[in-house]
C-alpha cells in the first residue's frame, strides 16, 4: 500500500481520483505538474496528469463554484492552460466513476 502514497495530493478527493484512474488502467499520473510562464517560472500547478500526452485531471471542490475570486481565477487559468495545448478534465462531487474514466480515455485519443 505504501507505493500508492503520493505527497502531491492536496486533498482526499485528489487521492481518490488518482487511485480511480490507476485502477482503470491508466499509468500513475504525475501530481502537481508545473505550468510555466514564458519566463520559465511556475505560474500554475495541475492536480495530476501525464505531461507526455498533455492530459490533466483536476478535482474542483465547492470553493471553485462558491468563491467568486477563485471562480474568476479559474477562468483565466483555464484559458492559459488550454492555450498551451493541455486537455484538462475537471471533476466535481457527484461525477460518476465510469463517466470520469470515459472522459479521460477520450482526452488520451
């Protein structure tokens, strides 16, 4: 079980999501992937994903919906990440496991 521990998880739901993806047959995702500014410094961090295929998966807690400043920042962040070519799957409470796995499979194609 210790091989499943990942210090990059920032919430229990991120851990749940990472383990779900691994159970579904995906390679172990890298956590806290830095997204760099043009000057080479980190601008954002993606919860988890696979840099080699530019697919990221992120768990958005309720604060992303309820706090206006976080929501506003998320819009700018999403545009920047998409501009760099990343495909990002956002997961929230209530999303069904098979749907999450399907969406990630689709992003890999």
